[in-house]
C-alpha cells in the first residue's frame, strides 16, 4: 500500500484514478481548488481544497502525510481557451506544476505521474504516433504540458526525481461503479455533446467533413476513462518498483471518425443523433491515433474497453443518472 497525493482529483480523470487507487488498497488524499472539479467526485474526508500556488497549505498537507508519490492532474485543459488566455494557461499549468514540484522536493517525495496530452504532437507527420514523433504543439495548452514534461526531464537529471508522463488521447466514458463522469463547464467534448443532442433534440455540429479521411471527418483515438485510470496505477507501480523516467502514449491505438462516433452513439442509445455539418474547428488535426505499444509492453497495460459502443454506453448511463440526481 502506498500513500498517494492526487492533484486535480475532483476532476473527471483524476476522480476515476483516485477511486481506483482506493479500490486497490492505497491511501489517497486529493488536492483540488474546485475551479473545475466537483467535491461530489471525491470520497468523503479525502478532499483538500487548495490551489497549487498556495505553498503554505500544500506544505501543511505534505507535513501531515508522508506521500510516496504524486499523481498530478490539476490543470486547465481547454485548447480554444488556451489560445485566448495563454498567460493563464502557462501560469496555471506550468507555474502550478513548479509550485508542486518545489513542495515535493522539500518533503523528499521523488515520484510523480503527470497528465500530459497528445496535443504535444500538434499535426503528426504520420499515424499511429509513436512517443518519439516530433513535438510541435499547436496551442498554449499543449505547449504548457510539453514544458512540464521538459521540467520533469531536467529534475530527473538534477535531483533524481522520477516521473512518468502519460500523453492522453481522447478520454471518454464513465465507470458505472463510481457514479461519476464527464461534466465539463462548458462542455466541449464530442461524446457528452452527442448525448446531450439526443436528449435535447438540439443538433450537434460536426466540425468539418472535408478532411482527408474515409468519410471526411476527423479521426480520434478514444480511450475509456477506466482504462486511462488503470494506466496511472500501472505507472505508479512502475515508479514504486524503481522504474526510470519515461513518457507513454495513452490511447487504444484504434481511430474513429466523428461520424463513426455518432453511429456508435445511435447504436448504444437506440436513439437518433441530430447533427449538422459545420466548418472545421481551428487547431484540429485530421487524425490523432496513438501507437500505444510502449504502454502495453513496458507497463503491462491492456484496455478493457475495446468497443466504442461500450464506451459511449457507459457515458450514456452516467448522463442519465446525472440528470436524475
Ligand atoms: N467535434 C465535433 N463537434 C463538436 C465537438 C467535437 O465535430 O461539437 C470533433 C472535433 O473536431 C474532434 C473530435 O470531435 O475531431 C473530438 O473532439 P473533442 O473536443 O472531444 O476532443 P479533442 O480531440 O479536441 O481533444
């Protein structure tokens, strides 16, 4: 059993990971400033409402708990917003991470699992994308994550910090056992928007159908949030066993077009999805699919959800339960 600090643990992926850690017998404390996350996502008694820039409160928490490792999710995540508010993204995502790393150093905590993103690749030359593909973020969000990856690389060399950065592809779905799910405000992600279109009858806009893909719509690699949470636990175990600093793609390696996601949602829910085709969204890459062989081989990770329909179905269950709570 390890003592783990989860930052951003009131958010979508962090909360799923915190619950899985608890199920696997670890002791978990969550830090979240609730600027985006929800207290109801965190099991009672484990939430500390602290912003990462508040060094005094973080210090007090580290003094009370002897953490073996940190899993660091807390960050701003909206690509479009990052284009408009770049300073805030760098201050929050880079500055917040640095503040956390300084406290970790003071308390001798030398292992961290970091939430990175496929956005570090920008427009890839080819897919599936291996980890050693060129890193050319197209927006401040992706750049802020890449900056933290680089800081982690330097801290390995200068102070023996060991880290795993997981570059997420498209997280989706919900774990039915936990009763939590995706609740971004405002929601910008495809699957929750499709489900809301079904429920409200308001059509969703497909962002472009003139991409060089079989049906003209963008291809993404959708990974179920429970499988993503499991990747964090595997990464933690790897670091606890003495594993070296490394970077892994976290995706299934299978891509779906936006229209295929819509069809999968129709099958999963038995309801038609109202949609219309609009212009491209600025900053979207045509195809983003992970080469996830490194995660599978090195960390022994294997996704439980292979079917997109099952992933959407779990999101649909959550969307319905959310409406009746
Ligand atoms: N998308 C869309 N309409 C929407 C939201 C998203 O067509 O209302 C498309 C988007 O262009 C991308 C895919 O769905 O190709 C996934 O987008 P999302 O914002 O969920 O994740 P991202 O790939 O940006 O991380």
